[in-house]
């Protein structure tokens, strides 16, 4: 089962490169030391220049997750399929935070090595930052990664950008795994990139090369993103309700004031307008365990 999901791992570098146009701490180091730009060029194809102008989306997605964690006062975080997220390094500057980064071995080993190099340069060892090999669809490995947490304190389980690569059956396995974990550790599942077909069409209207890019990623990963969309909002809500979750939404527009990429990229008024239209259509889900 592992081999097909290893094909998804390079997309972490795609996103890591787009974070370099923001003020996200350690994003540039993660991208530079992982060779992210080369993978970005390969996956983005002819849209490599135009996509950069949508960097506010990737920045907002990242900062929404941070905001949810902070607003809820959560100090135990499990990031599933973390890719090359610099969040663990940044958040564990707070000694009260316990952060577990998980992914498949190939990408996890690279992220760990980069994180250790950054922390060594800063002379800032982190006993509260952990790296654990885990497959999102394997309950045992997720449970093992979570076992370091104290059960009396709430946890946040993050899947940032993972769900689009999973078909319905795989989404169901993931949801069941996380529901069971949150029956033992109270807290929330923060899920971003939970797409519907209508959302996909809205994105295609805003970015004419988006479908071409999806096709390139599908060819590279073996995962057809369009086929994995929820049919509509009713379908989305029915799925998570059946899986035993109460659903709250957190809109990307809530972090507009925190976005740096518009300034860093010196976006034109038209590019800013299109990026903000995408933000207006985007949200993360806060999923809370409900006894079924």
C-alpha cells in the first residue's frame, strides 16, 4: 500500500516553494534545502509564473490552521502527512507546545534532517518536537504517533492539503481513524482543502491553467484530484456527519490582515482581486468528535 502514496510526497515541495513568497517562519529554509523549486517547475508546467500570484491562498491556508490552534489554546498537535511544513519548528519555540510531525519515510526523513539543521544553526534543541513515521490510512501508526500526548489535554490533528489526493474509500478510512483517535484524546481535526465540484469550477474560472496543472499532478501522483471532489456541500456535510463529526467552518478571509504575500509579490490590483476571490471561496473545516 505504501508505494502509491509515496508518489504524493513530491507535491509537498510544490507547496513548500509557494510558501517562500510569504513571511511564514522557516519556509524559505525548508524550500531551499529540499530543492523545492525544481519540483515546483516540473509540476506547475506552463503555469509556474501565474500560480505564484495565487500565493495568498497557500499563505492563508497555513495561517488559518495556526489561528485555529491558537484560538482554541491547543498545545498538542499531530500533523498528518506534514510534507515540508515548517509549523512544527515555529510552534515549538513555545516550550509548552508538544508537536508531532508525521509522514511516509522518504519525505519525513528529509524534513527531519532540514529541521535539525535549522535548529542546530539556531542552537535551539527541541525536546518537544517529534518526528514519527505514519501512514494516514494506517490506524496503528497514527495511534503510535499520538501516544506521546497527555490524554487530559486537547489535541489538534491536522491534515493540510491531504484530502484531495484520497478517493472516497480512502477518505472514509482516514475519517474513521481520526474519529477513533479523538474518542481517546479530546480535541479537533483541522482539515483544509476539502473541495466540492462547485469549488473546483470556481477555481478553474479564476485560473485558466488550474485544470492543466491538476492533470500534471494527477499524472505524477496517480491521483485524479477532480474525481476526488465532493459532489456539493450537502455531500461534504453528509460524509463528515456519517463519520461522526460535528462540523465548524473557518473562512480563509479571516486571516486577510495577516497575509504578507500581496506586499512581497507586489501584486497588481487585478491579481489581488482574483486571489481574494479564491480566498472568499475557501475554508478549512474544524471537525469535532461526536459519539455515533
